[in-house]
């Protein structure tokens, strides 16, 4: 696993991947759960967005100019009933239909929202209310962040090593402390529709569709020309772009992508591995990619993907086969078409070095790094260093139709119709939610999904 070092802030970060779904709650009760998703946009609709309304009998598409809608099924079949999931680097969280949240896994900096800074292999309740969205930085260990939209207010907790919590409106404040208590992001407009947690920076979209980012800006990943302060750490500010109203954002490692309601992807920041999906010289300001009819995006460590007209397109680093082109030790500045079993794809999630896609029929396919079984191949549980998966492979053993898939550093989780969650991959931090922790990450892999044990 690569370890990326930031000497400017004396920071060492181990990384994973990002794709955080935004679910807007509809009728949140035990009989009907409506979840609207903006980051993990699950849709195969037209060029104005995507919608995949999952019912007991069919999948339909419609307008999703807000980024996409996913119905978690007409019935909650368990308590608690989960409407949305978000995977962090080595942790995961779930939004419950009563507006609360459950989190499990690594908690070294308070990313689970509890002051007991030890790993929690069983879900804990961070005591949040009226939550309509959750998101987590998928590819970090020492700088993990979780954010929620609670009562319309974006709130974040976890690490603040590069100002990614947005603690001040007029300065980029950073520290090495744990922040288990959720705090409101400062410097944003009063109306915020979604928030997106990243590794070293985070972002949000306001009520008009304008994009904002805050945190580390050494590679201009915040999307504005202001000079860096406090070691290139900046408070929340508007992304300088004429992209138009946005529906989804993806804060990558040192870059950012944003999806507009018109179905166009814009990218900015570093491009050392082709993660901007366009040819640039050095760090680049916001600019459009040559993709249209895009309905969902996912930003990983150094690669990213999009769903365009129901087809997955990926670009950037391909060292572990995460672009799905059957190759390794490669990179591409041009989006590559990924054939996912000839299925219509509604959502894509990019992790540290693996990628997963959700098909309109509720099946999940993964490819890329598979050392800990995070691609869910269903092979006999084995030790570390399983072979990379170079082509989309169906995840085996899901307990029903998947409504959302989210990638972490070395684990993956899926929301299952009826309100349950299944995870697979590494469990050295308790990130599979089984109440148990593996003794060593180097000797255990879990390629078969297991159901998270909620208390």
C-alpha cells in the first residue's frame, strides 16, 4: 500500500478512496423509506441527472437534477432500518430512518463521533439527530473525517490536520487533535444542500448549486486562486468556475471533481496520475472534461470514475487495475470505457485502489486491488495479498438487491434493499461491523460479504 507524505504540514497519511452518497430522506418510517442520494447517484436516466427508483417489482428512471434518487425499498425489514451508508478509510457509517447515525471501525481521531478513541468493531451511536446525509473520507487513516447534513447544517468530526473540519470562517485552522464532537462548518452560505468529506479537504454545495471547498490547497484542489495561508490551509470559499449548478462533488486526494446538473464533470487540482481526466500541465484550475450525460461520479485516491449514459468511465492511476481495462501499472488522462457485464450502471464508487459499480438490477461488480478481498470475489477466505481483479467481477454472497455501494481503503460496504448493510474486505479495525477485530491485517481477508450487526 502506498503511503503519501506531506512534509509541509508534517503529516503522514495512508490512503483509500471516496464516493459518498447523499440520501435525502423522504418518508422515514418503518413502512416506507425514501432515500435520495446525491453522491452515490444511482441512476441510468437522461442527461439531466439520474434516478433509479427501486421497488419490489421494478427499477424505473426519471429526473434527478439534484444528483439522483434511490428508494431503499417500500418496507423496512429490520430495526434499525438503514437508508444510506458512507465508508471511511477504515471505518463506515450508516444513516438510520429515524435521522440518527451508526458508525463502526477505526476511531483514532474521533471519526466515529465518540470520545472513546479506540477501534469499535460494533456500531456506535454518535448521538446526532435530524441527519439527512452522511459522507466520509474514504482513503485515509490518520486524517479520517466524517460529515453529516443535520437539520440543514453541515457538520464534521474526526481529524483536522489540514483544516478539513472547517472550524473558522476567516482562517484555515488546523491541529493534530481528535475531534469526536460534530461541529458546524464555518464560512458557508446559510443554505447548504450537501456536504462531501475528503481526505485533506472537504466540499459542499449550497442551495443554488454553487460549490465550496476548504482545507488543504497545496495543489489548488480547493478550486480558487487565493494564496494559501497557514501552510496552504484555507477556510471555506467558493470554487471559481462557470460550471453552473452542481449536484455532486468528489474530493479526491489532491484533486476534486464536480458534477453539474447538466451532466458535465469538472475537475481541478493535481494531475500527476491523470486524475483530472484531461491533459494539463501541473496543477489546474476548474475545467470541464470531455464527458456528457454523466449521472454519477466517484473520486478515489488517484483515480476517478463516472457513469455516463449507464456506462462506467474511469481515468487516472491504474497501478492495481482500478480502471477496469485489464491492465496494471498504467495511468490514463483520458476516460476509459469499462464494460461491466453489459449491465446498465447506476452508481460507481472509487476507493484507494479499487472500484465498484452498482447495476440497475441491484448487482454489484468490483475490480482493482484485492489484497484483503475488498472486491468481494467470494473466494475462500484467505490471507493478505490476494491477486488484483483486472476486470469487473460480480460480488458474490449479497443478501438481496443492493441500493448503494461504497468503497473504503481496503473494505467495501453495500446497502441492501430492506435496510440492512453488508461489508467485505479487511477487518483489522473492525470495519466490517461484526463486533470482532482481526489480529492482523496481513493474515486475514474477507472476500465474502457479511451483514453488519447493529445493536
